[in-house]
């Protein structure tokens, strides 16, 4: 006997509980017309990160993905925000930080498994149903889907905020040709609060709900080229991702959900010692970090960010490693960033290595970094000399 849409929905909600899915919501698969206009304006303003699906029709019309689409089932999984015994960063043994969205097993795999579980249930209830699952890398805007399905509201920091778990949630969805009664969007909202807009160190949140991705530190940690100098002091030890706009949100305060074992962080992986990161081979990087979401751009951005962190911490014990990179690394970004860090740390050893490298370096951008770093070393020397004479 054919099941009623409401009964199928109920059965899926129960299955979601069994699968330990924290939130499930249902939405129609009508095109996201308003979003399309917004995405156009977002593109025109130059605010895209380049990680989004470029085809705006596909991004906003579920039927471009599944022609007979009628409903979308959205899910959210909460992730932890606190570590039991976070390793301590100390002079000579400084550590970097992976954002919480990269703790534990790569969330793409975890959410896809949950969604496949739901799909199996749907096929059991409605044999022959069509369904497609996606998490992050799919064409749809996971946030727009979650908003329509009543998972949470779209915060001024652009994140989906759930009343129960704050914005510390991953999102995913399944498009299906089965009709399912839709849920209502949540009515709660940010109100007068502007904490995230005020706290963003780069002003990337240009207006409530509008992010210039190109200035967002979460994006900038993932780029593979040189990091523009004005951002280097703002990373604060982050190697992958950034989360100030979430950390300051009052809806996120004291939220720490540890019930998904998959997301339990390995402290040595998410707060790794910086110096050993500089030596990693590709294989070692894959073995150590390959299962984390934060490894998807490879080791270069992580190493570049580790060098920036060592420079920012002015870690003198890192000077020999940085000199080796400056002299031997085949990647200009790594040589140039090492030059910057040496300039920051200063001292005669760093200055000698920089002036020597300046004589043989062929890459124009690296040469410029070396010059600027030498200026910084000289400035430091003059300042020290003055202090000595004045004393
Ligand atoms: C590209 C991308 C990025 C880029 C750009 C982020 C951005 N805000 O646009 C960068 C690299 C910066 C990034 C960073 C992060 N990301 Co990201 N990212 C994506 C990705 C792949 C596409 C997002 C996108 O299209 N952005 C373009 C904007 C314009 O669209 P949108 O945010 O999807 O849609 C919303 C707006 O358009 C808004 N909107 C629509 N119309 C209107 C009209 C008005 C007037 C207003 C105000 C708003 C508004 O409402 C929509 C729904 O909320 C999604 C996955 C996916 N497929 O959707 C993950 C995703 C958004 N990222 C996610 C996460 C976890 C992060 C980080 C927290 C990771 C970290 N710690 O570093 C940060 C958060 C930074 C931030 N404030 O957004 C999660 C978000 C979960 C949540 N609770 O919201 C997602 C959904 C991945 C997932 N499946 O879980 N990300
Ligand atoms: S910090 Fe305030 S304005 Fe920003 S998302 Fe949270 S509640 Fe909204």
C-alpha cells in the first residue's frame, strides 16, 4: 500500500534520530530565485571565493541537478568546540591551529554516510525513488537549503545559526523526486547584535549577511600564492580556516557538542607543533593530515601559514629551518614567506642568510620579500644600537 507523504516524512525523521543526525528539515525543490539575484550581485562585486560552483542556474535550481526534483531534505550535524586537554603552545615549541570545522574525520565523509543512510530508508519506503546527496561540494547553496528547510536562520556572519547548536553545525542535503511536506523557516534572528561585524579583523563582513570572501581570513588560509603582507599579522596562528565571526556570536557561547565521536579532535593534529610541519614530505603530510577536511588544498598553504606563525611568534629557534627553506625550497611562495619570517625574527644569523640569498635568488617576488626582510632586520639593528647607546 502506498504511504502518505506525511508518513514518509515521519519515518525519515525517526530514521534520522537513529542515524544520530542532529537536525533534519524538509523543503520544496522550487528554484531559489531570490538567491540567484544575490549570487549575481555577489559575483559582480568580486566577493566570490572561487570555491563555489560557477553555474548560477545549477546553484539555484535543484531541477538542473535532478530533473524530477520535488523536495529537498536538509540535515545538520553539530561539531565540538572544546578540547579536553589542548596542548600548550610555548616559546621554542609554538603550535598552529586548525579551525574547529576541521576537527576529527573530514565532515564531508561523515555527513555523506548519514545521508546515504537516509537515502536507503527513503528507497525502502518508496521503491524506485530518485535521490541525490551532496555536502559542501555540490552545486546547491547548503545554507540557502538549510534556511528554507527550517534548520536555522542566516546570521549576519553569513552562517546558518540553529537555536540548539548555534552555528557550529555542518550542513548537507538530499534532493528527491518524492513529495514531502515542507517545514517552516525559523523566525529567530540576530536582532540588534553586530558582534561578528565588529570583530572581523579584516572587515570582510562588508554588511550584515554579506561577505567579501577575498578578504576573509578563512579563505586566505586556503590560498596557494603569497599571502598579502597586511594579512600576515592577523592570522593568529591559524593554519587552516578561521572562526572569529563564530567565536564571538552569542548564540555560540558555551556550545560544545561532543556526541559525534568522528569529530573528536586529535590534539596533536589540530594544534600541531609548527617547526616539524616545515619538514613534511607529501607522503607524511597525507598520512598525518589526509583524513582531515583541512588537508584538501594540500600541504603548501599549511606550510606557508606555519612559516607566517613562526615569524609572528618571533621564534628564534626556527631560524635554522627558515634559512634552509630560504636556500633550498623549490617553491617561491615558501622561500619568500621564509624571508619575511626571518625579517620578523631578525638577528645577525637571519640577516646574513637574507643578504646571501638576495645575491642568488632569481624569482622577482622572492627577491622583493628578501629586500623588505633585510630592511626590517636593519631597522631592528638600528633600534638595538640606539637602545644600547642610550642605556
Ligand atoms: C565558498 C564557501 C566558503 C568561502 C565563502 C564563504 C561565504 N560566506 O560565502 C570561504 C572559504 C570564505 C568559506 C569559509 C567558511 N566556511 Co564555507 N563554504 C563555502 C561553500 C562551498 C559555498 C558558499 C557560497 O556559495 N557562498 C556565497 C554566498 C553568497 O552564498 P551562501 O552563503 O551559500 O548563501 C547565503 C547568502 O546568499 C544569504 N542570502 C541570500 N540572499 C540574501 C539576501 C540578503 C539581503 C542577505 C543579507 C543574505 C542573503 O543567504 C544564503 C543562505 O544563508 C559552502 C558549501 C555550499 N555548497 O554551499 C561552504 C559552507 C558555507 N562553509 C561552511 C563553513 C563551516 C565555513 C567556515 C565556518 C569554515 C572555517 N571555520 O573556516 C568558514 C565561515 C566563514 C563565513 N563567515 O562564511 C559551512 C557552513 C555551515 C553553517 N553553519 O553555515 C558550509 C555550508 C559547508 C557545509 N556543508 O557545512 N566558505
Ligand atoms: S554575532 Fe550577533 S550579528 Fe553576528 S551572527 Fe551572531 S547573533 Fe548574528
